C-alpha cells in the first residue's frame, strides 16, 4: 500500500514514539522512509532558525541511523521555513520525494494546551492530497504535587498537533545521503 513514507520529525518527546511507529509500519509495508526536519525560522530573526544547521542535521542523522539499524531504507533532509509555512514545507517535500503518505508525531496536551496552538497537523492535512498518519502520543509522565512531592498521575487525554505555499528546497535545505 505504501512504498515511500515521508516522516516529519522534530525535537519533542513524541519523536522516539513516531520513529518506533514508522519502523513497524515500514517493515510491514516494506516501505522506504524519507525523514524531514523543518527548521522553523525565528520571527523577526533575519533568517535565523530555532536550531542551527548542524543541530538540525544531527537530529535527522540520528533518526536515520535508528531506522537503518532496523533495516529500513532511509534518507533525510532539513528544510528551513517561515512559521506560517511549516505545513506547506512538509507537503512540498512529500510531493518532491514521491511519498505515498505523510507520518506525523502527536503529543498529549492538557485541556488548556489543546485550545491553543496553531494546529500544524490540520494544516498539513489541508496542504496535501496524501494520507496523513499520526503516530500515537507518548505516555504522560507522572507529575509531582508541589507541596508534598507526591506523584500524581496525569489524566491521559488525546492531544492535538501544533504547524505552509509552493516552498522549494534551496540553499537553506540540507539532504542526508542514503
């Protein structure tokens, strides 16, 4: 069904869960994977991104190593994008790479956290004609009560994602060799 998967990764705690999900899916479908990290430009930062090029490339390299160790053919790239065009950047990369589906991570949010954010997942769904698969969110870690230091389990609730027009890979884009 899926021969080529595009996986959007980031620096959140959901990334390891997303990679585990993609490993199982790619094995089942005998699919190749292309990892993309969209390095978000800082608003008013005059071309400066949240992560350095080296940090972004390192994140993609580590994720690619994990998938390759599992026997999954993997490539990767880093693309810079304006915060308003993150979804279009992912959709454009999927189209350029000939992906059959886009895989995203998810995270659990508390009630107020779900009401805020920019709904990147929904924007990606709207920006591409491809199926968008969402990996399960990582389990919530127990939090401590402030006064007594006791562990209090978080309520497990489903989370929503948070993130673009004809964006091209340019000199700001970095590819990872297969």
